[in-house]
C-alpha cells in the first residue's frame, strides 16, 4: 500500500511540474512572437519567424505522444523521442538566430531536455541552449554596451535549474529503491511468519496425534494380538481384551472428530451460520483502504451441510485475499443467496479488473483462483468470473444443494 501511495504522489508531482513548464513555454513563445511583431513590423524575416513559431508550438503539442513520459525516472529515450527533441531544439535555435527574443523560451526547454535524456547528454544540451541564449541576449542588447548580467545570468540560471532537476531525479530513484526494499522485506517477513505458523501448527498436530490417536492405535494393536493368542485357551480374557480395544477405538473416534472440528474454519465453530461467518469475515477484513460489505438475500430453508459452509467461507477468504493483493480496490461486497436448489456466493470489487482468460486458463499464475475453482468443482458447483480491465471483478460460486450424480 505504501508503494502505491508514494508512487502515485510522485507521479502527481511530476505531472504538476510538467504542466507548469508547458504553460510557461507557450506564454513565453507567444510573448516573444508578440514582441518581435511589435518591434519589427514589416521585417523581411517576419513570415519565417511566424511560421517557425507555429511549427515549434505544433511540435511541442506533440510532446505527450512522441516525447518522454511525465515523470522523474531516468530512462533511455526512444528513437521517436530523440527525433522529436531534435526537431524542437532545432526549430527553437533557428528562431533564436532570426529573433533573439525567443531565447526566453530556454528555461522550459531546459526541463524538456533534462527529462528526455540521460544526465550527461542532458547537460550537454543545456550547455548548448545556454550558449545560444547568451549569444541572443548579447546580440539583442549590444547597442546598449556590455552588460555582465547578459553574460553570466543565463549560465547561472541553467546551472541552478539543472542541479535542482538532477537532485529531484536522484531523490526519486532513491525513494523508489527504498520503497521496493521495504515492500520486499515486508513480503519476506510475512512469508517467514506464515512458514513459522505452519510449522508450529504441524508440530502441535503431530503431538496431539501422537498422544491420542497413535497411542490408542498402538494399544488396540497390542490388545488384539493378546486376544488372538488367548482366544483358544482363555476365551473370556480374550473377549475382555477385544472389549477394551473397542472402547479405545470409540475414544479415538471422538478424538478424530475433535481434530476435524478444530481444523474447520474458526468462524463456523460453535454452530454459527454461514451468513454470520461471512458477516464477521467482512468486518474483520475491512480496513482504512478497503471497505467490505455483506448482504444476504434470503434465509436458508434448512441448515447447509458443514462441508458446503466451510467451502464457501474458504472461497470468500481466498477471493478477498486476491482483492487485497491484486485488485487495488476500495470497496468489495459479499452477497449470499439461498435458492431452492443451490446456494450462490458473489464477491464483487471495484478494482482494476483483468482479462479472465489470462488467469483462469491452463497457464494460470498463482494459487488463489485455482484453489477456489477446485473447491467449487469438488462440490459439483460452477464458478463464473466476470471482469474487464479498469471495471472491477465479480466472482460467482454456485453450489448445488443436492449431490450431482
């Protein structure tokens, strides 16, 4: 969750910065053109200046299609991005030669070059732009005499802009690396805790089985062997051994039933209904970022078999785990419907969705959906998945109340 929030915040900041730079570019471009037309009415170069200014504006508008993405992550520019950048810079340089006042567009172009190229190439491009700006300003103000600001101010502005952008870029890279390490560490810790929990539960069960079922089976074996030896010579004692073995078997059966009950879903322990268990599950899984609602359309005509209740609860748990892990949803809904011949569970979310054939075919990735499908198939039911990228997902498990022949 932290990774998604921090990445989205960084992307929003990058988009806002890009918007400011784009607006500034067009404002400076229009003001430079207006200044040229006001200061040089009827100049021979006017048609060329107007045409080049329009061409530069058109090229800049094509930036979102051909140019780099609006973020601070360094990347290798594509061939289309390089060609677009060369066209923009070439058109601007030609304009500066014809009309030095267009040198004011340099600062937004600094940003364009810095986010389009790797650091060394970007610095070379910024240096080239700065040289043209200085030359344009000196040419524009030469009649007023030498002005140190015209020579030193543009390089200083270029240096500050470049340093700030590169620093922001490197900070963004470091932040992404830290977030990636944090997410990986949390996943490893969660996996370790799951493994330790599984090992602890296995150890507990092994001790329980050893101290009850295994000991009882061993006692039965010895009693039956003793009865077999004494059956001909002392039948009364042999019968007593058989009765003792039967008593131990009855006790072991009770222990086995207790194990089965303990391994059933905890929400169903104590004889609670499936609706109550799903309502408790929805309340327990609701977080600040994911709100889960439960709705039951109708009450069952008769109590559902334990295996159906257990399977549907496990299906709901698995589906909600998928929603948390992959859907990036804010709301989800569990709907339990009791019909005459079947019970239906719907799990819907407003997440990112997916193409069902990509995850339910033979090349399925992960274990969530295959496990759900196996549970439904084991009860003779049907599983339906309706999902479209960007429009959420609805998973429907329909379980028949009568066994399928």
